[in-house]
C-alpha cells in the first residue's frame, strides 16, 4: 500500500472535474477543507483575540477596522467556515448514532446542511453590515 | 482453537492491531473534543448575538473570571487534540512519502503547542 511497485497497474483518474460526485461527497470534502482552513486561521483568531484584549485603544482600533468592508468580508468567510464545519460535524455525530445514515436521509441531511449554512451566512451578513 | 474467554478482549481501545495501536481512542477523542468545542462555539455565538456593539469592558470582563479562564483553557486543549487528529488523518490520506508526512506532522505539532501556550498566555496576561 505504501510502496508503488510495478505490479500496481490500476487505472488512475485524477481529472476530478470528469467525475460526478454525489452531494454527500461534496459535503464531506468541504467539511475536511473547512477543517484545514480553520487550522490555518487559528493564529489569526489568536492574534486578534490578544490584540483586542490588550488595551482599550487597541480594541477601538480593531472595531474601526471591522467597519471596513474587506474586514467584514474576511470575518464572514472565516466564521462561515467555522459554522459549516460545526454543522457538518453535528451531521457526522448524528450518523455515528445511526441517525440519518440511510442513503435518502443522508442526501436530505446534506441539503439541510447547505440550507442552514445559507441561512447563517445571511444572518451573519445582516449582523456585520 | 477455541476461545475460552467469555468476554472477547480484542475489541475496545486497549487492543493493538498490526500497527501497534488502533484508532478507537482517536475516534473517541475526536468526538469528545468536538462536543466541547461545539458548546463553546455556541456560547460565543450567543455572546456576540446578545452583545451587539460590543464594549471593551464587556469583552474584557468576559475573560476575567477564573472559571471562564479555566473553561477556555480546557477548550484550547480540546482544540489542539481535535486539530491534531484531523491533521493526522489528512496527512495520512494525502502525503504518502514518509519523510514529507513526518515533517508536516512534526511542524503541525509544534504549531499546535505554540497555539496552546499562546492562548494560555493571552488569558493570563490581560
């Protein structure tokens, strides 16, 4: 499995755009991608957490920075990533308990995850702007 | 060869597979830490929802009580455990070269320890 010897002649298709993925697969891979993205965002969270707590002036600086559209957009993306990972994670945990692990209910719950995320994105957009 | 054990001892988190460890403990830690992180995230959403136009005083007072500092440290520890298991899974799935995977995981482990210490520092230096 680790070493690729010459007897491994199985076909490889890395042109992912040619493959039709089920919606559950999309949900799952975005869960993984958002997880890794959040790992990359940890130092951003920590830095702004530290900066906002350090003094009143620094807090005001961050608040005024958050009035700009670019900062609001970046924050929206990051928090939406966190919310997506959270909701898809709950779906994962429910499936561990065998709630919704049949094919039709898995498809239903993946659309439900998408809708919840759209709703949250709208609410968060209203909150930020 | 009859197995005379009434209880099959080859299941559970203390039985070793071919690699010398199994994934049950990781699976469980990932779920437990996910619950801890999820609860904290929901609380933070509630905090920001109810503190519209947040003041510095409210923000500073949130992290003042010792019980909240302790809770946040537990959340930080849960975070690095959760992230570590996720990163290990991704590394094992996509990085097949042992040297590259080991270096990547080593770097991630150091980063996670830095984040934990940094987070604890933030709680007690402010």
